[in-house]
């Protein structure tokens, strides 16, 4: 177990925060029309960065056991899990234990997703036996990792929850299907394919589920327009929501 | 029957002989009377009948399409087709503020609107890190509304389930009882459904005066209605023979398929999010989680009736707490997150109170600017993601909210229990009779508004 913990620590040293987007200016105004005075403002929005040891609570134990189980299966933890992120907006002081709202995300490399899922489900100290589905997120500005699939696992035995996040580039949108480990993910993967265009390799019947079979495009992607028509209300014309001014 | 002559010019009648519809090379069969089995055996070697049930069918709880391959009366394969009610609510939420999001997600599962609102708001509060700042009274009101909603939802499930088997009285009784609860909702939120009552940070407004007495006076009649439903159903020999041993889904099957809620508990596992991962202060309430081991449709009916009684038990505890906290706030103290409007009933129905307008217009420029900014933009939420689940009447409802640091959700995904549970239809129906499909689907209690979102 100790050599795996070493690997875990090495893994966390790089700058590994997920870039969500870069913004310039304010109020959604661009170019010469921008008289806000914020024209030179550039901000990089990132998701919470990789956590450092100790994570607190049961998080350390799960990561250690997972590293050990993966090691026995011949998979290096450092290769399989790119980063461990603890999301805990309520924790204010450094060194304080995690709050009740703390959540752990493991960023898993797609080639090792199956090994990680199998270890998480089957090992008696992990036992994440209930999968609550897959949801996709599209980050167009996260170059090379545009499409994310997020897996929500629950351990009823131990009363724990864990999130796996797997990414794939837009020009190679392939992930392994987890239906052999978690049959519950069948429809959820179909939904993620339907809405985001992620192809789950090995899925028994990866067909569209919500949209019609011949629908062009994947509607939940950020580059897919919402659509809508202007609405007249009491003499004024209300523009459709996707062309209204954005503030963030 | 004689074969049509192919050299005859096309008839002026719109309905020509059937054989003309087929080009050369398509096998045709002619039969004049006889047994269909023999004809089919002669023609295609085997008989394979696929029946489409729905999407427009009263017993499919909305627009669920079931594709059944049947052999006589036996279902050999059953598959679901969904998506007929997909309205893009999740996509729409990405173009509205965090506060406006509740107006959208409440419309997903229209029989249990308050659960979507609560899960979404709890997730947002998680992202904001204000879970502990939500006032106690707001949490009590949330629990009260959710539990009343659970009873209302179960009553529809039991009522329509009975109606699908031809027992109209069960349906009218269920809907009559539900009506009492909807009247309470109307008194609190102004609407019978699509409430948008639970908001990030608390609830939109306090319960009206005299509300707790109202609920208290209603509880005995609700109990009576549920008791009557139980009397009508549970000992009825026809009802029992239709439901017992039908739609069986055992424990390992339920876990593998991610099936939660009453269906999982009917297989013997007491998994309930209210106990396993408490939220809104559920750990402070005294209630039981009923389970069964029969894992069939009958057990699920019994469990739903039991759960109604347990919910009413929680409601009573909520009422006592509401009486103890009269006048306490129902929204977080942080005015940046609490909706800045101070609503009052005006001449045109409802609007900002005159005092509030006088204050922001007349005395405080800063307050006016903040009011304007918060109403038009909404509040910002730190970048990150959160996963929040609640115990929905149909199982575990999960919300995955992602923020990019802006004033709108970057992504809001709802893991609806009906969506997931419908995956069990094939396991529960195959090998049974066609009539059992109706019963099995009713025991899952899918609501297609939630399935398709």
C-alpha cells in the first residue's frame, strides 16, 4: 500500500485545475461599443484544483484502497487516476476536516475506466454497488478534453458517494461503455450519446433515446443553439433567451 | 381470388388491387379463409407478432411506448420507447438565472414538482456553501411540502394503478384525497402544480396564517381516505390475483439496474436517501422505512400505502416545529442570494411593496443599483460541481449542477428515478402475460414528464 501512496502524492504536484473558460470585459459587450471600462479585464475561470493530502474523512482511505486494488490488477494508480479533487465550498480554514457537503471527484483516464469501475464495485472496502447514472458536460474551452462524462456512484454499504469524471477530445469522442459493470448505465449512456455525441464503445445498443432517431446534432453541446422566437408582450418585444444579454 | 393482369392500365380508382403495390420480386401470398396459424407457418415459417402499446395509451402513464413481442398472450420481449415528451428543460436552464431554474425543473416530474425544486436548490446551496445558513423554518417547510407531495404522488400512483385494472372507484378515491393536498399547496404557493416555491436559500414566502391548523384539521380525513384505499385494494381477491407474483424484480436485479425507491424496498433493502444521506434536517424526524420481501407489484402497493402513513407522521412533526418557529425567517440572511424583491399584494395582483420602492428609489442609490443588478443578472455561483439526491416518491432523484462561476447554471442534469427505473420493464414483463405488463409498469409508477424532461 505504501508504494502506491507515494504514487498518489507524486500525481498531485502538477498544476491540474480544469479551465472552464476565459472571459474578457464585462456585461457581454465587445469591441468599440464597450464603454464599461472593463475592456481590458481578462479572467480565467477554473474548476476547483487538485486536492492535497490529507483529504480528510474517508477520502484518503478510498484512494489508498483503490490504489492497492488497481495495483493488484496490474494498473498503476497514477496512470488510471489523473487527479483527485475535493469540492467543499463550506470548508473555510486550511487543515479543517471536510464538511458534510464535501464531495470527491476522481478524474479517470478513459483507458482505465473499466478497471477503476470494477475495483470500485467489487472490493469489499470500496463497494460502490449502486450507479446513479452518467451525465455529460461540454467544455468547449478545455482544449483536447472538451467532452466530459461524469459517473455518480453510491456505496450503500459504507454510506459514501463518489464521482468519476472522464474526458475525451471532441475529434475522438470515444469512451468505454460501463454497462458490463453497471447495467444501470445503459440508458444513461444512450442519453449522453444523444445529447453530447460521446460514443460509448461496447454499449449493447447505443441509439438515441430522447431525440428522434434522425435528429442532426447533439442538443446539449454548448455550440448547439437553444433557438426560440421573439415574443410580443404588452407592446414590447422580448427576445428569445439565447440572444439576451449575458452577464457572466 | 385471381391474380391481377399486369398489362391492364392503372385503374382510375385510388384503391387498386393490393398486388400492384408490390414490385416484382416481393413474395405475395394469397389466402381465402383458413386458420391464421397455418397460413403464417406456411408463409414465414414462424409467427412473430410485435405489438406497439402506446405512446397514446391510457395505461402507460403518459406517452410511454412499449414494444411487446408476444406469443399468444405471453410477452417474450418487452422494450420501452421514450422521448415523446422531451422538452429540453435541462438545456433551457442553462439560459436562465439560478433562481429562475426552479421554475423549469418543477415542470419535469409534474406529480412531484417539489422534489425537483428541493433537489436543485439543495445542490445550488451546496455550490454556494450555504447549506448551514438556510434557516431552520425554511427546512421544515421544505420537508412538510415534500412529504405532502409524496402522499399526493402515491395517491395518484395507487389510483391510476387501480383504474388501469378497471377499478374506477380506486381512482376517484385517490384523486379526491389528492385534491385535499393540492388545496393546501395552493394556499401556500398559489399553484396546484409547477410551484417554483422552493428557491436557492430557502422558500419563496412563509406559509399563510392559520396554515398549520388547516393541515391538522385535514390529516384525519387524509388518513381515512388512505385507509379506504387500503380496504378497497389489499384484501380484494381479484386485486391480489392480478398483482401477487407479478412484475418480480429481486434485490440484485434492482441494484444492478439502479432501481431505487419503493421498488427496491419491496425487494427487502431499506435504502432510503432520507436515512442514508439526510438533507433538510431529515435526521431529526422520527419515521420508519417500510420494506417487504415479496418483490412483486402487490408488495409495492402495500409499501406505498405504508409510506403515506409515515409521511403523515413526518408532517405532524413538521407542524409542531412550524408552530414553534412562527415569525422566523424562511430565506437566507444574505440579501445577495435571497430574492431582493419585497413582495406585497398591489392593485394589479402582486408586486414590490410601496415601502420598498420608496426606499430604493428615494433614499438609497446603492440599494437601487443592487436591486437592479440582482434582478436582471441574478447571483453568481462559484465554479464547481455538486451532486445532490433526494428521496423522490419513485426513487432516488439526483441533481448534478455545474457552475462556471457565472449567474446561470453551466449544466444542470437531473437523474430522474422514473427514467432509470423504466430500464427494468423488460426484466419485469418478459415471460408474463400482456395484462401483467400494465400492472408491472404501473408498479414502477413512471411519470413521463420526468423521464423525458
